[in-house]
């Protein structure tokens, strides 16, 4: 399989088939810190990847709103993450 890693960008050829979990283990990547895309589809850790697949591995990036955009859209319009909002130290 052709594996494209982002940040830093590099391309590898890995023999398959493999599960996503096995691929990430072989590459010594933390499954919680990356997204795995096969073709145009985001796949889960238990998905099996064919030997001829095109795979892209992207780091998970998170961050907050900057001061200029914070509060610019009502909470009902913002995407939900499924996680509770962290409390600030002053709360």
C-alpha cells in the first residue's frame, strides 16, 4: 500500500493487507493522535486495508477560537464535539 504521512510529509510503501491498528503500530504512531483515510473515506482502527490501497495519515489538530472570532456565532450554529466543555481554572 502507498502511505502518505502528513506533518512532516513523507511517502512510504508498506506491504499489506493490514488493519489500521497494525499499520499504525508498524509506523509507531499513536492511534489517538492521527486520522487514517483510505481513498476518500475516514476509516476506523479495525478496518482492513488492502495491499493496493492509497492511505493518508493526518495528525489530529485542535485549537481554540482566536479573540476576533470567539463568540461570533451562536452556540446552536457551532459543531458539537460530543465532549463536555472544559472548565477554566476560574470557574
